[in-house]
C-alpha cells in the first residue's frame, strides 16, 4: 500500500540531508532535540541547559 504525500522530492532530499547533518554533529542533534522538546528557547537557555561552552 503506498502513501501519498504533498511533499516534493526536493523536500524529502532536504529533510534527509538535515537528518544526516544531525547524525554527524552530536551537539547539533542535542540542540535540535532540546528545542523540539522545550519549544522556544533562547541561546543562553540552550547553552546553560546542555552545558555547552
């Protein structure tokens, strides 16, 4: 059974590349997960919460 989508091939490729970037950069993945979980956050909140230098 196939699923239909309104997404273009370019959107899918861009999303795939974004995931690949996250996998290569652990800190970027942490930031993404934090913001996804918390919603909006300031740069200082991210730095403090994730204990980045």
